[in-house]
């Protein structure tokens, strides 16, 4: 589909960069996702920080290699912090990732997410229904009705990327990564991952670690999702259920070696 | 004790319904319990959401199959959200569960919990001292002093159920479920479960999943506690300590099959 | 270095006291650390409570055997609760522990931490850069520049302890515990522990459990860190990565017996 598809060797190089640089990733993320996001970042070799107060979020964002804004659990104070941190990130060219959790569910989520969009997130990562809702809220016409939600979401992602000027990722059975012109497919993962809370949020945190160290957001995003999916796939192969999947995923992220990445990553 | 005691086959049917329907359970729960509650709900086949902001909690409650309100970590804003969500649930006949964590410990908790009671929770679940404190705060006379706290708690539960018109569950070595007229005893669980944080809160979340899909709150509550206890018992049998108990419980909830439920559930 | 160095038998006695007494430890700690702190306290035999609201934090602190204040995730409301709970603890001689997470990172953190210091924390526990930042913010002169950060941190810890009149612990490859006059070295732990979020915060919670039951804060702090380090070391020896390290640590804390403590603890 695109000339920009990173090879497995590119993915390994990107992961190796994260581990060597140990980038500081500033997360304003939901209560449920904090623990797993922090542990995923640590297992991947990055350095997480969770800083939410209006009194410090924007100041802290200046120190970060990347900022991850996740609207999973909102409040007016946090929404302000999100805007402040995203604004600083945008102005200072710190890459930032938007995770529009459950954006279509309430009017308040739509408002906060659409307030954040003009600050041009480097990457937006969501599932199909979130990307559809966000693209719709951002003014996308309804277009041809589609019964194929994932095809429809790809179209919405492309339109949304054109609008933000950044990358949009739709994660699901297959992950889609687009910058509005080129579109990549990232395979991997396991259905059992959907039975562990905050896995999508943790994937967004991973994207944060990779955009902090990689020059190219498309490559960074696809690489992050490929590594996360591979670790999840390997963890699921040994897991007896969602409880063991979770800790095995962290062990896999920490232990993944070059050969496993070269053999396991599938991006097209 | 009662004609309403669900058989193991009824419990299995109730659990199977949860897994098939995957009900959306809206939790306003404490920071410590969010992760485990969400993961317990996912492992059990339900779909958890944690939504707390005043700006959206009541709106979101309309979408839910059940609402779980847990006062473990309070603030004035959250107390408002709890009241708003419970009010919507009560008006729209969405079943809702109240978990009055540590209700007797501070005046503030007493106030919030007693403000919630008139909204008629479908189920109240607490430990013996919480149910005693809540029944006392709700105007229960002291009655005959009892050195047997659990017998006293059963009496308090019956009075509290008569007042709310709903079900009250007292969990402990043996769980008691009453609607003020009939009273069930649910056996199961393991003492090691008390060495893992938020296990009681997670049990309340389970009750939320079951009341979302079952017609009868008594059956739903007893079934939820029986399944949770059985999974905990099976997890404890293999666990080397509280760390492994926690993830094994999630694996067990996910993997429990019909035969295990038929053989393992003990309700009288 | 000091006559106060507890023997392994003293450490075991201190741990045994925690398990027998099951002290109530009131934590005002960050969102990321709550789950692990609560589970560490439960695994160690203590009884954790997480209570943050201004409406109840000070009241609750009166009930506690110890209070742990951790500034990891701040807000103005929480800062007030921290001050209120620390003030009550200080007045009523309830031991309290300050964990100045990332204190140097933002102006807001410096302000909150330096507001708390005059309330004379029984123990301050941080890593080298936190203790350096806090001692600096509290008026420490720059002194001789040192390229050896850990030696510099020991000096800062001694000055900080002299100022608070309490104990200061600097955790790292080797943990340092000082009351300004005597200084102990506690060995143990494993580098993999740094790849699990909130391990330092959990160590502070452990210190809370020990100061709640032990008469001597130096002995309590060194014992808590020794037991925590030993459990971490034993967990790491069996762990395949940070995911399994975390639950194994809880299992080890729960299962540690006298012989293991006598054989494994190294304090000088």
C-alpha cells in the first residue's frame, strides 16, 4: 500500500532506540490505565510519568520526550490539563498522542476530544468506533453507509489524518496506520487481549515511547503497534487466561530480542 | 431457608447469560478498585466502563445495563456523580449496586451513603461491619447486643433490605444474601482473598454484571457471589500467595466451565 | 557506622510485629501507586486505607497507626488533604512518612513538599535525586560539587534529617537510612524492580507499616527496607521479567519466614 512500510529490521531498530534512550513519556491518562501504561512503558525501556494537575501538567510537558493524552476518565480540571499539555507539546514540537477513549459515549467526551484536535496530535489512536465517532464529530460527512465498520473506519481515519496533519491508527483484529496518504496494516495481537482492561490505552502509551525517539511518526506508530501486538501474541500463547496474559505481556515486552522481532513482525 | 435459592444449574445459566450478553456495567468506584473491577468484569465476559465526571456520569448511566456505586475514595464531585447516576438508574429502572466501603469510618462517608440509600439500590453489598454501620446510620435501633457480629450483621441486613426494598449482601467467610424476607447462604472463597486489595469491590462489580442480565436480583446476587467465590477458591488452591491469587482468579473467572460450576457452587 | 543497626533477628521481630498487629496504614498516595501499595501492605500483614478527600482525610488520620503521604499525583484538593492529615499525625504523634515523588520536576511539587516538611515527617523516603532536590529546596547550601550523586545524596539526607528531626531514607542500589547522627546501609533488592512502576512508593508504604508498630523509627525504616529488598531479590531470582516480578514480590512478602529473614537481611 505504501513505500513507508517499515521492515522488521526497522521495527527492531526503533525498539532498540526506545530501550537505549529511555524516553520520558508524560501521560495524562485515565485511572484504570495508569498502572498498565506505566508498567508497559517501563517494560519497554521507557520512563513513564503521570502528571495531571493544572498546576504542573503544562510545565511538565516541556520536559517530556512525548505526551500521551487519554480521555478515559475526565473531569473539568483534567480537561484543562490536557489542553495545556497538548498546547505546550504542539508549540514546542514535542510529539503527542491522543487516545479518544469512548469518545462517542457522552456529549462531554465529544467536546473535550474536539477541543484537543486543533492542537494537531502527532498520532491519534483508537478503536474503530472511536475513530468513526471522532471523525464524525470533527465534521466528517456520513458518506456511503457501510455495514463493514472496519472499512468505514479506515476511510474515517484517512479523513481525520488529513484534517490533523498527523497519523491516525485504528486498532483491532488488524491495526491500520495512516497519515492520510499512505496506509499500513499491522498484524499481530490476540483476541484475549480484549479481556484485559486498558490494553488499548497501553498501546497508545507505547506509541508515545516510539514517537519520542523515532523521526518518522508513521514508522514509529506502526513499529510500536507491531511490537505491542507481537508481545501480546507471544504472551497469549502461554497464558491460561486474561490474568496471566497481563503479566506475561510485560515479561515479553521486556524480553523481546532481535530475532523474535525479525521473525514475528508483520507490516504491509 | 428460602424457596428462592438458585440451584447450581441456575447459577451456571446466570453466568452463561452474562457471557452471552456482555452487559455494559457502569462503575463509579474507587481508585484502588478500578483496575481489578474492570479486569474481573472483562474476565467474566461483561463490558466495564469507569465514568466519574459530574459532566457525564448521569448521562452515561442511561446507557448501562447496571450501575455500580462504590464510595471507597470520595470527593464532593464524585459524590454528586454518584447521586446523579444512581438517580438516573433508579428512575429508568437500571439495576444499581451500592458498595458502602468503610462507611462507618468518617462522618463524610456516613453522609454520602445515607444520601444514596433513598435512591433504592437494587443491591447493597458490604462486609459485616459496613452493613452494621449502614443499617445503624439509616436509623436501625441498637437492639440486643450481640457478641456474634455476623449474626448481628444478618439481622442488620434484613432490616436494611426491608428499608431499601432491595437485596442486601453481607460477604465474609460465608456470604449472606437477603431481600428482607428470604435469606440465602453462599459458601466459597478463601481467606487468602482478604490479602488482595479490592476483592470486595470486585465482588460488587460482579453483582453488577449479574443484575444487568438476570430478572431476579436475589438470584443474580447469590449467583454472582457464588461464581466469584468459586473462582477465588480454585485460584487459591494453586496460588503461592496473594500476588498469584489475583491473576489466577481472573484466569479462573474466564475459564470456568459448566461442570465446575455445577460441582462447586454451594448455596442454601 | 552506628550502634543502632538492627540485627536480622531485630528485623524479623519487627516484621513479626507488623503481621501480628496488622496496623491500619492511611495512605494519601498517587493513582499509580495505590494498587501496589495496598497489595504490598496486605501481603505484609498490614491493613491499608486510601482516603484522600479534604472532607475526611484529617479525621481518618486519627484512626491510623501510621500515615503515608506521597505527592506522586497532586491536585490542590489533595495537597490540602495531605497537609491536614500530616498535621493531625504530627499533633497526635501518629508516625507519618513523606514520599516526595519527583519533587524537583515542577515548581508545584517543590511548594507542596516544602509546605509538608515543617510538619516533621517521622520518615522521608526518596531516591537520590528526590532527596537532593528536597534538601536543596529546604535551604541546603550547594556545598562542594560532587560527581558522585549517591555520596552527595547521603550528605543531603543527613542535613535533611537534622532539619526535620526525623529519619531520612535514600533508596537505590544500596539504601541509606539516617537520623542525622547515625547512618545505616541496607543491601538488597534487584535492578529489575526499577522496571515495575511504583516500587519506591510501595517501599514507603512498607515503612509506614513498620513505623506504626516499632518504637524506633531508624530500626523500623531499615527493617522495612530490608524486608522489602529481600522479598524483591527473592522474587527477581524466579521472575522472567517485570510482570512476574510484581506478583512474585507479593507472594514473597506474604510467605517470608524467619529463617529467610535471618539468612537474607544485610544491614550495616
